C-alpha cells in the first residue's frame, strides 16, 4: 500500500482512486422533505461499462449514496445492510439518520489504514421531529454536516456551482425534485466520468418517490 510522505506530497497530490471511478451524488434539503440523487454510470476512467449501476441504497427510512470504486460500493452497501439489520433486531426500531451517520463514520474509520474508496452521502428525515438531515463523509469517515446540500464524486465542482445557483430554502417536494434534477444533469454534462442517467429519491414524511432521469448517453 502506498503511504505518502507528508513532507514530499502536499495534501492535494496524495494519490486518490476517485478520478478512476467517476460518479456523482447530491443530497438537498427542502421544507419537510429531502432529496438524494446519483448518476447511473459504471466505468473505469474513459471506458463506460454500464449505464444502469444504482448508487443509492435504502436502509429503512434512511438513504445512502455511494460514489467511488464499484467493488467498494457493493461491499460497503452490503456491510451497512448487515449492520442496520442487526441494529433493528437489537433495538426493535428503525435506525435514525443521525445514528446511521455515526455508524457510517465509525465503520469507515475502522478501515482508515486501508480505506474503502467511497464518498458516502446520507439523507433522511428525523423520526421524532420530521426535520431533514443530510451529511457527507470522506473515505475515512470524517462527517460533513450540511443544512442546504451536500455533494460527492468526480463532478463535485460542477455540482457545487449548480446547487449554489439553483437551491433555495423551503422548497416543496416538486420544486426540490426539479432543482436537484437540473443541478445533477447539468453538472454531469460537464464531467466525462459521470452521467448516463440518474435516480432521484424524494423523501417525505409519509412517502418516498423514486424517479428515473434520462441523461445524455455519450
């Protein structure tokens, strides 16, 4: 395993697997609702293998978006499926978004010396208050809480620009869907390593709506 010398390599030059794998994920907060969206591309640098690779996983009332190395996406999603099922058996209740976020953080930090090449995003509604909750992580579990939107993947710079331009506070479910969809589609159009369609989940107190976005296939 490559271990960079901090005196030789500035932080920005430390080798990362993210540019190899591609992918884009974004979560947004609305008024009593929250949205999460991921692209569907599976590829290795410029080689596109599939345009139907979902990166969003549901654990009860909480959703996890994973961008990064495809094998680690599969491994990490299965790991949290197991841990959430064990939590439900032990506690006899569904896991809350804040609890799940801490579970993700501690699980990633356990592997800090040989980390998973993933950048998770968590979204959900707090069961007691109904307030939206979103957060993101780096590959070793450092939590980044947000009150507006959170992004991950290779299209982060494009997503930040689009989200800052389009997002507004207290968006309703329909407006939130339109905002997150336009942000993601326009961002991945400017990134060669992500795109090829997307899944969008709109999470409300009484229902979850899943929609498929058709994107450019080139």
